[in-house]
C-alpha cells in the first residue's frame, strides 16, 4: 500500500464538515436568542443610537465579542478532544491553556471591534436614528449570531495560516479603531506609540491590541515549529533543536510586542523602545536561521525575505538621514513589511510541511480509491495527527 515518504497514512481527524456547520449554526441561534433578550431588557424604556457612548452598538459589540470568543473556545476544545492536532499533547499543559486563552481572547476582541466599526459606519449613514428595545434586540442578536458563527467555524479548524490572519487583523483593526477615536488629531506627527499614551478608549484599544497580537504570535510559534518539523521529517532531515530554536525566536517576537503594549511609551520609554527594537532584531535572526538551516527552503521565501529586509532598511533611511517622513511613516512601513513577511512565511511553511507527492486537498474518498487506507494500522501515526 502506498505511503508518504515519512511513513504517514492519511485519514480525517476531528469532526466532518457537516458536523462543524451544524454546531456553528446551533451556537449562532443560541447567541441570537441570548443577545436579543439581554439587549431588549437593557434597553427597556429607552431608544438608543447605533453608535457612540452608551449606544446599541456598544451592547451589540460586547454580545458579539462574547459569543465569538466562547464559540471559538468550545469548537477548539471539541475538535481537540476528537483528535485534531494530537501533536499539541506533547506541549506543557500551561502552554496549551495559554494558547487557547490567547486565541479565544483575540477572536472575541476582533468581533467586538468589527461590530463597533459597523455600528459607527451605519450611524454615519443614518444620522439621528435611534432604535427601540425590540429592534435593538433583533440587531444585537443578529450581530452576535454572525460573529458566533464565524468564531465556531474558525475554532473548528485552527491552522497556522488562520492564526497568522487573526494576528494581522487584530493589530490592524485595533490600530484603526484607536486612530479614528483618538482625541489628538496630530498624534501622527510623533509616532504610533503616541496612540498608546492617550487616556481613554483610544489608548486602551491600541495597547490591548498590541498585547493580544503578541499573545497570538506566541500561540502561533508552536504551530510554525510543527510545520517545520513535518517538512523536515518528510525530507529525512529531522532536527528537533532547530524546531525549538525557530519556535522560541518566533515566540520572542510576540513577547516583545506584548511588552511594548503593556508598557506604553509615556510610562517607560526605555522598556517600550527596547521591546519594539527587539522585535526587529529577533526578526532578523529568525530570517537568517530559517534561510540557513531549513532544508530545501523555498527560493521564493529567501528572495521575499531579502526584499523585506532591504525595504525596512530603506524605510529607516527615508526617516534618518533623508527626512522624507517622520517616525510614524517609518513605523508604518516597517510594520506593513513585517506582517506581509509573516503571512508569506507562515503560508510557505504550511506548504513546506505537506508530504510531497500527496495533494493536501484530496478527499478521504479519493485517498481511499488511491489505495491508501482510511485508518492507521499497527500504531502508525497519520499526517493529520501532526497537523
């Protein structure tokens, strides 16, 4: 019977697509009912605007954030129990708990910010509109149901690519929310960290977004390590020390970002700037180690990494000494390049991990027809066990 080069056989792990959709739909319906009733009770005797202080948008955002986060956590726990990502059983319990907490928090926060942004957009289109308790309950229920449905789907199939996307969206959405709500219209004349120095919701959103994004990157580190390990095993070049090194380097980027968010520039400039600079230093080391040590690393990743490093150097030079723009412009360009590289890096390693000669999208029926059994025998591990 045919096998992949590393001796793995393929079989599905976790719930099937129909079960995942059914669970997501059930959770969404439950979220609608709870959010609608809760919002109606909170609005009794009042009509609220769509956005702003004490608005329907605030209530809906909290309901949506809670629903999305809880749905993500429930789906993740169920799928883990059903055999998805068995490799995570090798991690310390504290790390598994931290990862689940970080990803749950990020999913909930992203849903919260998304509903807040949508409410503000609709308020601009329907100026002066207020909503009664029944209508508010329906709108809040719909928002909670939509975000809960998405959270359940994402939590059912956690991959390194989905976590990287979550980190990118979390940082982008949180920064944008802080920018548009900033009471200081001239913040950009200093630097992005100025957003975190402000009192009120603007500073809170920026700093919390940095912290949560850092947590997500820490959670992502082991998924990246697992992808590298699978790719190395497939090439008969298993190197546990390299896998641990890459995981720790990637986690260090997240740790530095979380520290930068937890210690704003105004509180301790040395710690804040040190953490921000540390991200760039660790990034450079990660790129160097990845390109030098990973066997058969794709040439495209090497070229793109070089482009990103050169781009960051050029971005700094345009600030000092040329003075083309200020520090905010430099930070914007560097952050954009770093997260573009992050996306390409994660997706490249996910593809690198796929056993060569086996189409990752093949269905269980196709694999069975190809002569590959649907279940392992004699204690053999499956490729899905390590995903």
